[in-house]
C-alpha cells in the first residue's frame, strides 16, 4: 500500500531591478537631453532632415553646448534601456516563457541601446568646433546621426515591443490592451525604415519613441514578478 503524496505550494519571486523604475529613469534621462535641443529650450532647435544645410549648420554653430549636453544624456539613457531589456527577458524566462519571442525582444532591446550609444557619439562629434564650418563633413555626420537616431532606433525598438507583447500575450502575462498597444508601437517601428526612402514616413519615428516610454513603464508595472510552484511535501 502506497502512502499518499502531499504537495505544498510556494511562491517564487524574480530577482532583478524594478522594471518600471528602470523604464522611468530611461525616459527621464532621454527627455531631459531632448529638451535641451527642443524649441522649448530656445531657438534654433534641432533641425529636421528636410531643412537646408545652411539651417542645419546654423543650429550646430549656435547651440553646440546644448548638442553636447543632449549627446551625453542620450548616451547615458542607453544604459537603463539595456538593463530593462536584460531584466524583462530574464523575467519572461522566469515566468515560464520559452518562445523565440523573448530572444527577439533581447536582440531588439540590445540593438536599440547599442545604436543609441553610436548615435550619441556621432552627435557628440558634431558639437565640437570646426565641424559645423565644414559643410561636407557636417552633412555626412548629420545624415548618419539621423539614420541611427531615427529609424536606427525605432526599428529595433519595434522588435523589443513585438517580442515582449507577443510572448506575454500568448501566455496571458499581460492584459490584451497592453499587448495591442505594444503591437501598434512595433508596427510603427518596423515601418519607420521607410523614412530612409521618404520624409513622409518621419512621423512613424516619434509614434514609436514617445508611446514607447508609456508602454515600457506600463509593462514594468503589470508584468508579474512572482510565480507559484508546487512541490512534494
């Protein structure tokens, strides 16, 4: 005669930094840097790609200190984004996600952070004396910085949003509205590469970036931190 087996349930908690705080730090650092070159901080403000070379040169000549400040903060903002990426993928794995989407999110988040570092380094170069006076060099660096900081940011960020949204949605770790929100951001991000072909697609970049801040914080708050495990007593 076999004795009955008793089971006990315990709760395990994921060990890692709080995602919502990391996401908020990333947002605050990035927006502070962006504010320094925005119209709210003074004119001229950071020029869009549609502006003439003369307008672009005038901005970098007049606002070199603001550009340097922006470059430094955006360089720093890449760090909490990378930490968020590593932590959320670790938590998804802890919660039992084994799908490829978690690795797609890992690739997208790390690629976004790395490109942010490179883009910020190019912007930092453009803040130094002599660059704005060389029209050929300025134009080349400006186009490179925009490609990296524009679609170079939003395309891999879209992969981060898609990877987390799909895997967490299928496993019901996130509510449907947040999954749909993430997928909309992901679609905008993936389509933003069209901006390299047409300036009409420029709007897709801020549609990825700014709602992305809200999505990151919301995911950090809502994604479960604990899981119940059943063990033999």
